[in-house]
C-alpha cells in the first residue's frame, strides 16, 4: 500500500472566486499538509497559464491511510 501524501490541486474559478473547478494536479508529492501549503504560492505561479479569472489551490490527501485495529479482548 502507498503511504499517505499530499498534492496540490490547482482550481480555476470565475470572478470573485465562484464556480471553481479543478484544472490541474501538481505532480509533486508532499509528506505533510504544512509542507504542501508552504509550496502553494510557487505552484500557483507555475500554473498561471490557465485561462480563468482567478486561480486557487487546495492540498489534497492521496494514498492509503491505514487504521489500527486492536484485536485484544477488552479488560
């Protein structure tokens, strides 16, 4: 299974940030949400060729998150 990581989705929006739709996903993987958010300004600059009045970005989790199951009997 793949580990959990984050990617930046580039969103193209109408005027005043309305009717946003995902336009691209950056190929770079980040190990944490904080690392992903810190990279957002550079990602938006790299994607300024999209024809939308406004661009924004969102960090999205990718990969598999595993849950820990305790199989020991209670008590």
